C-alpha cells in the first residue's frame, strides 16, 4: 500500500543516490541490484519529474526494469504545501494501477512518507517508450475522446457504488471531491482578481468573473455531488496528463484518485479535450457513448438527459481549476486555453442557471 512506505523518502534531489534508488527498486522487485545511476534531466512543475539512467544487474534486466525511468516527487518550494497530491499519486500507482483497466505506465516504486510529507513514484520513461503525448493546445478528435471514454467507463464501473470504496474497502483511503477542495485557499479576493485581470480572465465571459458566484458554485456542486452515485475517478484527465501508446491505445498518467460522480470527470475531460465548436457538435453523442459503455459493464445508468444536466453543473469545476491555476503549474497559454473552453461550455449549458437551481 502507498501509505505503508517501505523506506524513508528524500525531499532533496541530491539525496536521490544510487544507494537510495537501489533500495527503492529492491523494495518492489526483490533480488535486483542497481549498479549505477545518473540524473539525465529535471523538469520542474507542479510535481518534479526527473529522468534517471539506470544500469541494472542481470536480475534487474530480466525483471524488465528499463534503462531509463522517470522519478516523480515533491522537490519544489511548494511541495510540502501540496503533499496530499503526492500521496494521491502514490496511491494511484501502488493501489489503483494493479486493478484498473486504464493503461498507465509500468511502475517500479510508489510510496508516501507522512513524516517527510513526500510521495515518490518511479515509472517507465514514456519518451523512451515512444508514446505520443497529448497537449492542451492540440485538441483531440471526437473519435479519440470516444476511445478514452470507453476506458474511463470501464474504470468507473470497477467501483461504481462498490463496497471497495466504503469504509474498510480496498479503496477506502480515497476522499470524496466534496471533502477535499483546495479552492478555499485560492478563491480569495486578491488572488481571484489577479487572474480575472489576466489574459485567461479576458478569455472568459464576464458572466463568470464574480468571486461570490464562484464560491457559491463550488459549495453547491459539492453538495450536489454527494447526492449522486460515487466511484473512484482518475481525478485529472486534462490533455497534459494523457498519452497515446505505440499501439494506438489511450494512456493515462498523473492520476489523483478521488471519489466523485461520473460526470464530474467526464465533463472535465470532454470539455478540456475538444475545440469549442467540435465540443458543441459532439458532446451529447460522446456522453451517450460513455453511457452505453457503462451499460456494457452492467451499470444501471440514469437517462442521458440526467447525465447532461450533471455535465453542465460540473463545468464550473473545470473553470474554477484553470482560472486560478498558478502559472508555475501550467504555462499561461494552457491555462488560458482551458479557461476559454470551460467558459464557452458554461455559456452553452447555462451553468449559472443550473447552479442557481441546486439546493
């Protein structure tokens, strides 16, 4: 389990020595030996991504540990403040990946150290694998989104109102999105106004510039979410966390598992993945495709109109995320593109009216 860390986890890159890496790899794959390691490059961001070249012994090579891996962890100035995110990603690889039908990178180590408030994951290097990374400024086609929705439906069906997400279940560690919001720390006047006055604020309708409305919307859609069937979701399916594997299959990484209603994730993915006019033309058909995939999995689903109502409500979540997303987490162009997509969708669905009608 990710919460039962087998070794202490460093919070400084300089402590990622061959000795420590050897111990980490052996904790998951006993009997292997790391002979040499070298940090090739470091990519700073919300989470630090470090490419490391490994020279394994014959047992390590036979086990499949590759010559190049990516180590992810909290090595930034803001990392201790966001340590729960690193904990969630460790859970994603240690506890969810062995069960989900979603394709995720092979993981060689994942753990969270509550004393250090650090989570570390060691996974296959997808660049070396030759995958195609999705990019927020390159919207997907409806066909590509449909393939990904098929996998999300299967993933959601795995725990749809399941005992596995109830107290004592194997995913009982997962928090509900209504209970874990970070918005109170960023939905404050000086932060909000700074983003409203920025390029991304200009890309959004002025209808959505009111901080009071945004705070109320977050509270109301959180309460609404608690009334709907819950399941374990990927948690962050924007294009920057997705790839297309060498065989054409959709891949997922940077998962932040939470409990949530299905449309909380589907509205976030579909709206972020499609260009505005394409989304307008295809969103209903894509949600219906998702619904039919749930039926194939044996899930008793609500009417399509109910799903579309939920879709429109939860658009407010994606808008809030990207309007106030710090530029050190995502480049300004990406935050602006997403803000524009969610603002347009909220106008199309009358999200203000849908939120107003909620209890």
